C-alpha cells in the first residue's frame, strides 16, 4: 500500500486526519446514496398502483427488483474500471447515473417508466469503487473502522428511510421521493469532488493485473468464503424483512410507526459494535467475534420463528431487532475490510466488485426467495430456512484466515 499523507505511527490503531476525512466522506457518499434508494421501499408497492399498469403486481415487483439485478450485473465491470481508470471517476459516474435514473423515475407515468428509472439507478454500481478507495486511503490497522462507518451509514439510513419515506410520500408521492434522491446524488458528487481526499492509487506505479492472472487472485479460498458470507448476510436480511413487518403489526404497531421501532435498535447496536469490534480486532480476537455474530443472528432467527407461533410481543421483538442489528453491523463492517486486506492492491476494485455482486444477488435472492418461501410454508419456514443458511455460514467460515498480512 502507498504511503498515506500525514500518517503517524505513534499509535498505529489511531486514524490520521486524512484517514478520518476519507472514511467520513465516503461513508457520507454511501449514506446519501442508500438513503435515496431505501426511502422508496416502504411505499413503492402501494404508490405504484396509481400508475399506468399498476394493476399488475408482477410488473411492480419487477420494477422494485430491477435495481438489484442491474447492480449485480455491473458491480464487477465497475470494479474493473475502478482498477483501470481510477476510483473517483467511477464514483462520480455512478452518482450521475443514479441522478439520471431518479429523474426518469420522477417523471414516469407508468410502471414500465418506473422500472426504467430503477434500472438506470442500479447502473450506478459504485460500491466496489467506494470500498476500494477507502481501502487505498486507510492502513490495514484502522481499515475496519472506516468500513464500519460505511456499514453504520447503511444501517442508519435503512432505519431513517423507513420513517422519512412515508412522510415524503404524503407530501408528493413517489415523484417527490425520486426528486429528493436526485438531489442527494448530486450532493454526493460534490462530496467526492470537494471533500474526499485525492486518490493515493496511481496507475503509473501500480498497473492493473492482466485478466489472465486475475482469476487466481480474486477467487482464493478465503475470498470465496467472504463472497458466500455476504450473500448469506444480505439474503437473510432481506428475507427477514419480508416477515418482520407482519410480526410488528401483530404486536399492535401500525405500519407508519415501524421506523420508530427499528431506529433505537439500530442506534444502540452501533454502540455495541464500537465497544466490541474495534478493541477485539486490535487484540487479535476477530475470529470469535465474527463467528459469535453469525451465531447471534442465527439465534435471532429462532426467536422470530418462536414469535410466529405465538402472539407477538413488541418488547421481545425490539430485543430481537437490537440483537439482529448488533450481529449484522459487526459482520457488515468486518467482511469488506477482510476482503480488501486479502486482495492484491491492483485487483482490489475487482475483488470488491465480485464481493458487491454477491451482496446485490443476496439482496435480490433474499427478497424474491423470502417472499416465495413465506407464501409456500409460512413465516416460520422462512426463519427456519434462514437459520439453516446461517449454520452453513458458520461451518464455511470456521477455518477462514481472520488475520491476513497487512500491506
């Protein structure tokens, strides 16, 4: 890894000013983007019924899921481009595509128009470029902190969007939400240009690895385990949210108030992550924390399954949600950090492109398969299936290298 400006090694586990600037600015970019994309989820299926073709539920579902499919298709090409053209150029391009897709969706009058806008939004597949740029600008000792900020921005924006989305919808429907997303994406461009530090990745001194050598570098045993892990993590998350809202309704929480249930669970989980992930990783105890976090999410799925068989209790559900976000946030932060440490510098964008492709496929599969399983064998079957996947993940991850050599 290149020397970072203003780096002091008096305490190797403390971020430098440049590392803090890179981490917070990139987390901001990620957060703005995810807020725009998440806000539409609580209201899309309802609001789309008023559009031309809105009586076709399959078309509405396709419009919702098209974003994830396009993301999955473009993560690897955008990661490769980030290795060859530079990270910031690709991030700006992706944010402009998000802005274009948001504008098209805002002026759409049919479900097919919404689908086109969502597809172009998905074309802004910048996750790999953002993660690669953060990895370039942070040392291995503090990288998990930077990745945790991005993970925290995702979790926080998810909870906030569940509150803001319905509120904005009451003001101006789907068009207003897409207009806000357009504005957020342009703010993201400004953040990249004016706040994010200059790239430390130089094509002249670190040429990309030839395609002929790329396969053996991005498909190592440990990276394959991480790819599988992020697929399961996001698949379980999306599948979980196919069945949790009805549980909250069953516990007496009206739909418009669900965000207020999620928000405290998310915020408190960040505190737990800060008190556990960073100090334990510093002490070389990431492996037991990582495996324990998977097991915690496994226990949460069993708890949700128990609630489906009885009258749901709101306080027990709140505890389960808190535990879920504790495990999810730790895993969401540590996995991309491990992937960036294992990947060669010249193939870092490509590696994280594959990683984020599996993440996007997990999102799509979790939503699609989760709804199908819940309809076929009920929510208890959904949570049981998720539990089985999590046990398989523990088995796969048991002997993974949790202390890759620092650059």
